[in-house]
């Protein structure tokens, strides 16, 4: 009986901690990359966690986006508002497909 209860509690804990495969609402808002978290001089890791840039390019991870931002920084927050049918909207669609 105790074993069944432990497995049931474990199952419920895992069930309630699972996230969904949809992009965060923040991605729709055009959040700014946290480039201060990376030491660009040492290079980026190869982990695949794709993000959309304001240039409508899908980058492999946030660090790679930050490398690009050093050479051509974001000009305005409005550019980060992807709309359906635009190049930025297409990037967001690709992002959604890679995370599902």
C-alpha cells in the first residue's frame, strides 16, 4: 500500500511540473536578450534553444543572438513585435515548430 501511495505521489508531482511546448508569452512581447549572462569572448555553447532575433532570423540559442547583437544592435522595441505574415512572424512560427 505504501509503495502504491509513493508511486501515485511521484506521478502527480511529475505531472504537475511538466511544461507545455508553446513559446512563452514573453516571446510574443519581444523581450530583450540577457546578453550580460554570457562571456562572448569565450564563445557560445552548442545547446539548441532557438530564439527569434529582431532581424527575423532564428538563432540556435540566446548567446548566438547576443554575438549578432554586438555587431548590429536592436534599433527599436517595435521591431521585436512579430506579426503574422511578416518575416518576424515567420521566425516566430519556426520557433513554435522547433519547440513542439
